[in-house]
C-alpha cells in the first residue's frame, strides 16, 4: 500500500460551469488547479475559503495538480500521512467521540 502526504489548503476559486478550481496551500507554495472529478464530494460544488485536505500528482508538463480533495470540518484530525484506512479510522473515531 502506498502512503501519500496529506496537504491542506483553502479553495480560492471555482468555476462550476467548467468544473475547475484552484486551491492555495496552507504552508505556502504555488496554487494548485483541480477538477470537479478530484473532489470526494462531487455532488456539490466546493465552498470558497473552506479548508480542504488533498494530495498532489505530477502532470506531464512538469506542473502539479491537487487530487482527492476532501473538505475538512471543524474538529477533524488534520495531521499525518494518508493511507487507505485513514478515512475509515477517522469515521470510527468520530463515532466513538459522539457516543461517549
């Protein structure tokens, strides 16, 4: 299983007609483009200035793009590497916190 570093940033623009947007990394660096298909919640448009977690991929032209964007909600754990089971662990931990 491959491990990827999770990054965080805020959506600075989104064109719902074209289905493309830009996210600005929290820790600085170049803004990254993304497509609607890169959003985990594709049923709705991303909210501007909301915090999202994402990963990056290198494009053929030497640039990077944000992928696997997921909105970060208040109180959500926001550090550490992403693995295939990270989301499932997060959901389980949130359910435990609500119960007790």
